[in-house]
């Protein structure tokens, strides 16, 4: 699994694109690293692009368990870093299984504004960002990547210039 990400300060948007097979330990490491390195208080919008995330037929039977683990990880981060912060979160999905993951995750946070959709126009609408913002282009060119070796070795540090770059 690889996770591409970038903070777009002007839009208060933290954009993430998940690629490959979803791995819980890596997600945990990524979340801890990201929340320790960026100014999460500046984030008002979060986009999680699941369109490149691979869910195999074997995963179908483990989805609920994986999503429950994701929710526990996220709630722990929320308690530690995001208490009382209003954040709009949108999942960009392309397949029915990705939609199920987004829906199950959203259900774990009934008091939060978490949505999911499959078109760029809908994503921009939910996030409250102008259609002039080249979302597809920016998602393909996200400046940072977190890969499996990062979660194991802790080898890579964030470059503040890259994280904050528009």
C-alpha cells in the first residue's frame, strides 16, 4: 500500500490518495506520523481518495473488521488531536466495495460530517471548494508518499516545505 498526501493551505484541505491493498498496521503508522507532523488545527477539509485502493474478494469477508480497526485508530487520534474541531471529510470512491468501506467508516462517526461520492464535481461540492480547483490534476500530483517501509523503519521524515506547498 502507498498513501499519497498533501496539505493545500489556501483551501484548508488535506488530500490523501490510498493505492494498493489496504494494510491496517501501515494505516496506523501513517495516521500517527501525519498527525504528529502537520498542523492539524489548520485542516478544515479532508479528502480520502479510495479509487486506487484494492479490495480483493478475500477482503470482502474482512471489511467490517478492518473498518472497525480504522475507526478505533481514528477515534484515538481525534481524542488526542482533534477534540471539538469541525472537519468535513469526503471519501472519493469508484467501486461498490469502496463505497461500503466509506459508509461503514462514516457510520462510526455519527456526529461528524463525513460523506462519500464518486465524481469530482460531487467531491468539490461536499468539500465546499470552487470547481476552478483542478482536483483531479492535484490528486495525481500529490507531493508526499508514505510507503510500507516508512511504517516499518520510520526512515522517512516529512519535509515541511512539501507538506505546506500549494
